C-alpha cells in the first residue's frame, strides 16, 4: 500500500469488511466511485499518511488488537465513507459486522487522533 509501505494484511478480513462498506455507496455513485476514492485519497494523502504512521503497522500508537482497521487496506474506503456518509456507514457496519467498538475507535482516530 503506497500510503503505509506495509503489504501484510488479513485478506479474509478484507473480504469480510469491504463488501459491507461498499453497501454505503449509492447506485448513482457506483460508476464513478473508483475515481471518487482516488480523488479522496489524493486530497487526504497527508492525513492518511499520519493516520497510518501513528496507528498503523509499526506506528507509534499501533494496537491491532484494539483497532484492526488501521492494518487493513480497505481503511481508505472506510475513511472516505466516514467523511461522506458517516451515519449510513455506522448503520450498515453495526448490522453486518460484529465489531462495533472497532469502527468507533477508528472513527475517533480518523477525526480526532491526528
């Protein structure tokens, strides 16, 4: 991953998380979503680098057991959805993934922890 320099991640976890997060992309956005995500990553590059430097693998405050999202590549999609449709993401996440505190902790990292 170009933002972190880290390539090790849990592929099974990615396959569980990504489809859930992508449910928060409306039908009208789906065609251009990859471009939207790329633009988000570019516009927030420094912020994302700070997030991973602090909370990601090898980061100064890294703790995968408390917030595994900082170690997963789909965290970029989670950040974009947190900025775009936070309530929708929260609702879908809590319905589909049994890790409520993980999203809450990651949201705090993204919004306030940098």
